[in-house]
C-alpha cells in the first residue's frame, strides 16, 4: 500500500541498503527542499537543536561544504573535524573516536574515510545516525542520489535510460553507488575504461562492460566521466594521462554517438583535458553545475529523513 | 625409588590409521609410554592405575598442528607459549609447530632454544619450532639451518613474509637437504597481492575492498614446485586456499614430485561471504575464497592431495582487530575449533574418521619427522580422546587462547576433544 510506506533508515551507509522506494522518496523530498535554497532567507528551523558533526579523514572541499550548507539551512549546529586536527594522528582508533563523540551527544555524524566500511564500524559503536560521505572505494551514497536527482530532473525519469559511466571504475566509490542506484531504479548502466580500471565481478553489480568507450556511449541518455587520479600511473594501471585522454576522454566526436539530448555529468573535481575536453565540460549538454546544486538539496533531505522526518 | 604411574583408557574407539585399526579397544599407559593396546576390556588395570571409561569416544594418536603462531617472544599480549599450548591442549592437540615470525624472528639457535626452554617449563603441548628460511625473514640471506636444527628446529619457513627471490628459495631448498629440514612455503606472489585484504571478485568489488587474486597463490606454488623438482628436494606448501592450488599439487604428486600440502579448517568451512559487513574476524591471509574453491579444498582433503589440516592459529588482540577492515591484522585463532570443524567433514561424508586422523596426526608427524602419529606400544603416550557427539557453543568467555579473534564465536559446534595426554601427562580433561 502506497500510504504505508515509511522511511526507516537510521543511517545512510550506502545505496546498497536503499530500496527503489527509499531512493524515490529521498529524491522527492530533496526536490521539495530545493526551493529553500532559492529563498532570500535560506533557512528553515527543521533541525534546530540538532548537532551534526562532519568527521572528515580525507580531504574534501565540495562534499563537506555541501553537507555543511545543507545542515545550516536546516538550522542544525554543525562542527567540523578534519583528519589533520583530529586524534587519528595521535593514534586514537575509530572506535575510541566514536565513543568520545557519543559522550558529547551528537545527532548525526557525517563521515568520510579512506577505509571502506569505516562508516559501518562507526555506526556499530555510536548512538548517533551516521551518513557515509565516501568510504574508500566502497560507496558515496549522497553523490549517487544527487546524480539520480539530476538525471530524473533533466530526463523526467530514470527507468529505461542508458547511462554510460567512463573512467576509473575500480577506484570510484561514485561509480559503485551509481551502478547500484541507477540499476535499482531501472536504468541500464554501461561502464567503460581501461581494462586495468574495471574491477572483478562488476557485471554482478548489474553493469554492462564495454572495452570500446564508443559502445558504452552509443545511444546513451547520460554520459558520466570519472576522475582519473594521477597516481594510477604508478600501479601500473595506465601508461599515461595523455593516452587515457586520447582513447577514453569524453570529447565532441564521441558525444555525437550518444543521443542528441544526452546529458554530461562528472562528480568533480574535473581534470580538464583528461576525462573530458573543455568544450564538453562547459557545453550545453553539461549538467555538472546542476549536480552541485542538487547536492545541497539531497543532503538536506538525508539529514531530515534520518532524523525522523518530523516538524517539517 | 621410581613410582610407576599407569593409566588405563578403556573401551574407546581406537582409530590408528598407522596401524590400520578402527575398533573398540583399551590402551594402557605406563610411565608416559604406551605399554599395551588391545581389544575392549582385554587389559587389566595394574595396581595404582587410574582407569578411564571411554565408551562412545574416539581414542586417537595425539593431534599435531603443524602451523601455529605462539607470538612468544615479542607479542606476549596476544599469546604466549604457555597460553597457546593450553589452547592446543583444549583443542586436542598434543604438539604444535610454531612459525618463526616472532619478534625477534626465530632465525637462530638462541630463539629456538628460548622457545624450547619455555615450552618445557610452561607448555601444555610439545612445541616444535620452525626456523626462518632467511635471516630476519628478509628474503636475502639464508638463516643458519645447521644451528637451527641442532637447537631443535624441525623445518624452515618465512611464513607471513613470502620468499620473493627465486634464487634464495632455490638455495633454501638445496641447503635444507644438508640438515634434513623441511622447507615450508608460504606461497604468495606479493606484487599481485599487495594491499589486498580479501578474495578478489564480485564481493570485494561490492565492498570496495582491494582484492587478492587466486593467482597470487598459484603462481608461487608453480614456482616453488618447479624449484623443488629441479633441485630434487621435498617441499611443503602451507595453507592452500584455491582450486588451482589443489589442482597443481595433485598433478605434481601424480608425476612424482615430493610435495606435501596443508589447508586450514576455515578454508573448508567458510567462504568469502563470511566477511559480511566488514567482519575483521574473517580476514586472514590467504583470504577466504569462493564456494568453488572450498569444494576443491574438500576434495583435495578427501583424495589425498592435501596431506594435513593445520590451523594457522594466529592470535591478535582487539587492538589489531577492532579497527577498519583494511587496517586490521590478518589471521584467526584456530586450535580450539579444528576438531569440531574437521568432524563436520566426517559427518558430511567427505572424510572417514581414519582419514581425519591421518590429516591431523599421522601425516604431520611424518612430514615434520617427529614422534607421534601412532598408538603402537612403545610410543610416547601422546593421546587425544574425542567425543564426536558433544555439542557446545563456542563463546568468547570460554576461549582458552589469550586472543578471541575467531569467526566461529557464537557457533554451535559438535565434537570436542575431552581428554588430551602428552607423554602420559593429562594436559586437558573434560570428562
């Protein structure tokens, strides 16, 4: 029954744990929050008196700022702990950190950490709700949600679309969350990139793998490029960024294979001239800045929903 | 004046594959030696003799675990020779071979002597030290095998730090021949496994954890088999975990290569699925593999490709285990769960009872060239009594080892060692 649905997650650890109903409900909620950011006074009292701690063990500009703006627009009190200033450098374990934070009675911990599964470890040892803001090469659920929100907004739907994700699939938590999320919502996800950057068993996550990037992009409704990190040359996974750009970079010629109204996405930050050319990144098809805008709305929705969705 | 000490074990099911016996019988121990073995109720109790009724129990040669980590010297907060051998006794083991990756590394006679002195004074099981293949297990210079052997080492291995240099492995295989030491290979090609934390596959991708491919193990087995055959020396492959490893060793044996191999109970009991939601108690090296590998390991145990079940007992404290999965130490304790987990294979008709005892006693003794593995009269009285029907829940508070890093905590297990005897001395009794 439609009316019986209730969002029941205490934590947001990954897209894996969310059903298609959950995802739809989060996106609907986020859409209704989008308007708040367009008001002259961009603040609602919904989370007044709630304490949100941003616990970031990895550098981040965009995601942390987006979470912080989201929390502040909901009137929560926010605090930032960056790895450089935290006890992690003094050898404190994550469980000890969790216990200490619990003693200060926060309501939500937003964590980013280089170890996959660290939000799950934190959630097991803390009373507060935990939001995963990116864990290792595992998941980045809020990014996938804002990507799905952007696609739904631009295309009017997700089911039935062809989504091409190009680049470093192995090391991308964004790709993992998006493959799970878009597949769950009924889209067909194609991935392509150097075979060295396509992880084992990715097909079992629901993705179609193409060796030729042209096959992935052909007739796609959405083309998403992922960031290539320079250190990948050392593993050795890539001969050079130059070769990558030549064979896997998204450019205008390649985009001619996609649907005429295809949109171009990137989770940022972009290596211009590597994953995509300047003209494509800034062109009409690019929705990269819409992704950033929607990020705030999605995070507002997540904070609101895991706090029980009351007092709206 | 010598006081004779005698114990009569009565009416147990004597399983002694070395003597091809599997029938009810009695066994008389006098002064730490097996004096007599006979049909049930056929041996009379001498004066001052304790008799123990073993109806319904298995009476088998003392179990030998050829692959444990006792952590002493250096990491006594995880385990000591005293606590580790107490865990061994509680699990039914009368002897263990301890790996050299202690601190300092057991690459010389002093460390070997220290281990043996401690074991003699505080141990509840026989301890057979395994020396290092290379000095400090660095993989560059050979350790002093002659001195190690003289001090009491029974084998050499750089367990935990696989020998990357093929020339060094070749020289180790050659030189071990002078001192009759078994070379035990921890087969891992580190350039393929480096930074990996679980089996590579769909699950590692799903969990975002760096994978260790099966070929990291098999490539090194290939190399070590080639070297052993080339120099004409035996080699023992530790803790095999993959189908390809079993296949390789089976084929090598068929063409006459003197290779032996062991696996651990977790590789025939659990798959990678046990990692679940980042359970560090399911993290070990080599990692838990896929269901197909588990099936192949079971077949290898059954058909004789695999020669021994060894636990790779690897105690770690909460400090190493209650952390992020990729930061957690490798390894689980195993001494106290090997018997019930092996018995599960007997119940599933993978192994006969006699085959299980071969894997846990007869063959480890033979491979290491140590006493035990048989209940023949005249042998030291190293004896294990197993109650194959006894069920228990393996709980943290009942763990005898100093560490509790086991994926089997909370499991209901069936079958347990209830009496362990080393040289006539009872080291564990629960009946």
